[in-house]
């Protein structure tokens, strides 16, 4: 059999190569990307496959082999062209026009069985015109950390991208922030979109308002069904070909204003999700902000060990710009910067008015999520606000672990707390801070029926996972991989994260 025939057989048998690919972004024209080749790696070892995502792609995990993953996402057979997306961005407050996919590309876009359009994007797949002097690679540790972050955030209810696969690729990489040489990998990210705030910023920088409007139309029609009126549901037929080919629907000013308003709300809610999860993203540059309001790019992130707004995750973040507590302010700033390119389509005063609601959305979402972590839902606003405030005071005063506090609450809560206040955290000495918290928590239980009381326990379990990805936990699983090539702790941790 010739080489070509051998590939043909693989292509037809490999379910990833015959997915319902829909080149929505490619059809917008080549102003937005550059076709690039994939790197050829000396080794391909599948280290992680995310079977939870396969049903969304219409695939049965039992029918997808490891070899299928390796061929599609390690050898990169089949689906071409691969598109390195063009973008700029504000990095640590400074505009950087020398960005773009420097170690990744858009592998393909797929219509999921839920009717939504998903990106399969790579990280570590080789050099592109945007690599500058860098190697286009992803360290294995970086890949492992991104897989873990995405799964943990998913478990905690954060609107996040996921990793579909991680393949070790057998090269030696040199990095300033890892003992080097260090091992290499290539990851596939499964996300709503890789269109970033910085994608729009670049189009403004090169003075192409026409391309801004065209991209905006695409974003609204694909990712903002409540604005476009397009239905996204389980039984959505594939998008009509004329819609794809003719460069999309046009929208009115009212649509554009509603889009920006919804983006503001989505981002505010996303930040609230990070904050409640105790997550510090660490690099909230505008090239790491998705236009769909989804969270992605997990580099030097950390989950906070204790509640400390000043906690900073990236060693290079000298002034704490992206500290845990600064995340709402920074996302507001990023949304404000985005108004500059969006002026090509949207009235500035309307955007300002929409952004004015950011903190209102943020605070409401944060309060709701924190109350869920405390076991409550639908409580009077003032009481809810007070309980969250007192909880944060307790967390600051006692220097108890952030996650440990909620886990202890989950473990210790039982319905008799309603009858007898002295049963609430009896081993902790009452202080000026704990006593009001105890009183309010006890007071709020008084109004609940037996059924509602049972739901407190359910909510505590659902919103407070036992396993949280604190740094020592990640370092321990990495140690096992680095020293003994033992992947068992990694797989076990993934299982525990999901519990
Ligand atoms: N090893 C590398 N080789 C080439 N380019 C790189 C490398 N590391 C980072 N870059 C580029 O530097 C910029 C900032 O990197 P950043 O870490 O935010 O993105 P990324 O993690 O590579 O990709 P993504 O944002 O999709 O997760 C991006 O343009 C990225 O492509
Ligand atoms: Mg990035």
C-alpha cells in the first residue's frame, strides 16, 4: 500500500477527521489569520484524553481509540488548513502589537450536538509568524497545569474552556521558570471561541473598521443567540450555507448595543465565578479575554490558599496588577479598552452606559455564588449581603484556608444547627468576628422548612468540592511525573476533582 492510501484509510476510520467541521472563521476571509503548518514531533504519547467532551462532538468514547487522538492531535493528519489567528493586546497595561497565535492555531470548528459552535485550538503545535524568537512549544508541566485548571474550574461551575487532549511530544525545552531542559507537549483546547478582545484591538490598530464590523456580526450570530434571535438548541440544523458564505447577517445599532451589554454581564459573571471559586487567573491581558466571556489560558494561575485580596499568582506580576482581589477592576478596565475598537459599530455613550452596570452584575453574581457556597439560595438581599460580608471577615481574621473553611462547613453542617446555636462550629472559640457570623447563620436557618434545611446540605456538597487544586497538590503530582514518570497521581487527582 502506498503512503497516500495508508493515510486515506486512517482518515476515513478516524472519527475526529470526519467530524461536522464548519469553517465559520475561515469563511470570514484571510484578514484574520495565517495558514500555518503543524510541527512534526519525535514522540507522541497520549497523556490525557477528555472523554467527557466526546458526546458533545457526537462521539461515543468507547469508539474513539487513543490512536485516533494521536493521529488527529499529535500528527495533525487530515483537517487543514490550520489557522494562526491574528491578535494584539494590552499586556500589563501596555499595548503590544507583536502578538498572535505564536504556538497554536485553530485546528477546526465543530458544531456540537447541542447546536453550539466549538473551536478546537492547539497550544504547543509549532512556530508561526507570531512566534518571534520563541519555540512555538508548550511544556508538559504547562499542559498538565492547564488540563487540571480547566477541569477544576468546570467542577466549580466556572464558564471555562476545557482540554480535549494532551500529548507528550518528546522534545527538550528550555524555560526560565521551570528546571530545564523540560519535557514538551501539545494540547487541544475545546472552547467557545478563540476570538479575543485583542483580535478587535488589532483591527483598530490597523485601521480596519470594516473588518471590526464583519467580525462583530460573526460573533453575534454565532455566540449571542439572545441578541441575534437565532435559536441554539439541541436539534438545530447546520447553519444555512448562504449564511456562512455570504459573510453573515447585518445587525442594527440596537443589536450591537445589546451585544456589548451582554458581554459586560457575561464578563462580570465570569469574574464572580473566579472570585467565589478562589481562583486567580494571573494574566488577564486583553489577549487572554474571550469575546464570548469564557475563561481560558491557564498559565501561572493559582487557587488562593487563604482569603487575601492581595494574593498574586504570577512571579512576574511585580505590582500585583492581576492579584486575586483586582480581577473585577481589571476586567472592567479590559471592557473599557474594548470600547475603542467597538466604536466602529457601537455608539460610545451606549457602551459607557452598559459598562456602568458591571459592578452591579458582578456583586449580584458574587453574592449569589458565595451564598450557595454557604448553603443558601433566594435569601433576602440584605441578610445575604451581611452573611457574605461576615464570612469574608471570618476568613480574613482566622486565616483558615479559603477552601478548608467551606469544606469544614460542608462536613459539619447538620439540621440541628437550626435548634441550637452552640452546635455551630463548637470547637472554634467565639470572637468578635465569629459570634456575629454564627448568630446570623443560625438566624437564617430559622425560616427554613425541613425540606429546605435538607437542601442546605445538598448545596454545600455541590458548591464546595473536597479537592481543590492548591499549588502543593499540583507540584506533588508533577513531582511524580518528573521524577518517576508516574502518571497515576495525576489521573487520581482528575477523578477527585470531579467528585
Ligand atoms: N513558547 C512560545 N512560542 C511562541 N510563542 C509563544 C510562546 N509562548 C507564548 N507565546 C506567545 O506569546 C503571547 C502571549 O502568550 P500567552 O501565554 O498569553 O498565550 P498562550 O498561552 O501561548 O496562548 P493562549 O492564550 O491561547 O492560551 C501569545 O502571542 C503567544 O502565542
Ligand atoms: Mg494567552
